């Protein structure tokens, strides 16, 4: 597969993971913590970076 298409696919998958994890964590803590978005954003960012790292480095081996 073309390298630019693979990179675009990895970025889109990472953005999707960021949104999904961010929303889930924010909703889980919305009843407990008023500013639960401050937990959802970092959790989504970490999940997105891990996903991008896995897709670009581990799957090429």
C-alpha cells in the first residue's frame, strides 16, 4: 500500500480513538467530577498516541 495512504489511515484511526476514548472517559466521570473533560482530553490524547505508535511501528514488522 502507498506510504501516504497508510499514514493517512493511521492518523484517521488515531483521531477516531481520541474522540471515542475522550467521550467515554468524560461521560464516565461527568457525575462524579464537574470538569470531567479535563480527564477525557488527556486520556484520549494518550490513547491516540499509543494507537498511532502501534500502527506505524509495530504493524510494519
